[in-house]
C-alpha cells in the first residue's frame, strides 16, 4: 500500500469504527424488527442474534426437507400405465403357469399393487357386475 493510500484507509477506518460492546442503534434495524414482529436483542452487538437467525433458517430447512420428502413420496406412488400393466402381466403369467395359481390372490398379496390401491378398489376390479353394468347399453346401441 502506498503511503497516501494508507492515510486514506486509516481515515476511513476511524470514521467508520463501531464500538464493539454496544448494540447497534439504527433506524433500519428498528423498522425491520417492527415489520417482522421481532424484538431487537439488547445484550447482543447485533440487531437479531445469530442464534435466533440460525434457528429460523433451520426451521425453514426442515420445512423444505419435509416438502421434498412429500413430493418424492407422491412421485413414487404415481405409476405410469406401462408400469401398472407390467405388474399385472407378471402376476397373470405367474398365475397361468402355476397349477393352482390364483390371480386374485396374487394381486391382493402384491405389495406394489396394495401401495397404489386399497382393498376395496382391488375387489371392485374383480367384481363382474362392475364390468357388466354397461352391457345393456352396449346391446341397445348395437341393436341386439
């Protein structure tokens, strides 16, 4: 540093010096605290202490992590039509190749299916009346 720069720096430093153990008394700090509903710390050299700030940031991080976990769970629960078809086909193939294979039983016991559908929804899929309920309308449209 040149001597001329040194004196400018020293002058600036003494003009902008802050007392170490005195809390800041500024209008912007009071306004910010008022708008945020906070009380300034009196025993600290900061308007809002590091501990309170760190606690607030931690709360936000925990909230963000919870939201991310929820979003990942929803994404994992959503299956494409092709994935669902593959699960059903695998169970159908197993039931077809076993001498005593029961497709309904395999579907009810498959955890990939029970994660997506409740027991009532699975039973509704196997209800023959559910599939035949529009049969009369089909016959009428065909003129049979």
